[in-house]
């Protein structure tokens, strides 16, 4: 009888120890979960990056430059917006002399020259600028000419301009033509432009 009572006492003691350890383990796990939950709730959110803006900045830096010469502000604004819509980085000048200075300092890949609305004295200067730009290897030249002016058209075509376009107005799809010009820029020209820019900046 004494051995049976001893065995039952030992068995009860073992059960009590097992229950005690399970209770302690449960409380420890609950405390760990509460600590982890509070830590994640108070943690500051990770910063977000606007990939759209970053992509826009990168693409804007990669645009080819476009020279626009227009004596009338409204025409200059119209051509500038079309060049922007066509994927170019435009610079607008109001007279041929300033445009020639800019052309000597920068590497334009497209030039839009508005002879159509230029005053009479400015047309010879624009023609000389057209001849100078057409003689270079780089820019594609678009001459916006007068309607029904065969001598002017013959002159432009003899220069070898990329496009002679008479009677250009707001109803024309100028942006589409600018996109076509962007496709027409040879890849090696872009490489030479970047190499020249790197040489000037020393990078």
C-alpha cells in the first residue's frame, strides 16, 4: 500500500511540474507576441519614391535639343509646344543672329525656321541661317515657308532641308512631324553629342 501511495504522489508531482512549465511557456509566448506587435505598430513607414517623376526627369535629361526661330511670339509658342509634344527640348529665338550664336554653342538636332511670318528684312538672314544649318552634318532642318511660293520651295529643296512645309498653322499636326524627325536622328549623332558634352564638362 505504501508503494502505491508513493507512486501516486510521484505521478501527481510530475503532472504538476509539466502543467507549471506549460503555463510559464504560454505566458512567455504571449509576452513576446505583444512586444513584436507594439514594435511594428510604432515603426515609421518606409519612404516612398515617385517612380513616375524620376522617370520623367531622366527622360527629360535625355532629350535632343531643337532650335526654333520665329519672329512672332504666337508662332514661336505654337512651334515650341509641338516640339515638346514630339519629344524634343526646344529653344526659341526671335531672330537669326541670336539663333546662329546659340547654334555655335550648342548641338541642335532639329531646327524649325519660320519664314512664313518673318518680316521682309529678316527673311535674308533666315535664309543664310538655313544655309548654314543645312551645311552642317547634325541638325535636321524644317523650313516653314510661304504658300504658293515656287522660288522659295526650289531654294529650300536645293539646300537639302529635311522638310519644306508651306502654310503651316495651328491645324497642322506639327507634333507628329517632330516625332518623325526624332526617329530620323541617327543614333551615332546622339553618341557624338554626349561625347562632346562630356568633353566640355570634363566627365
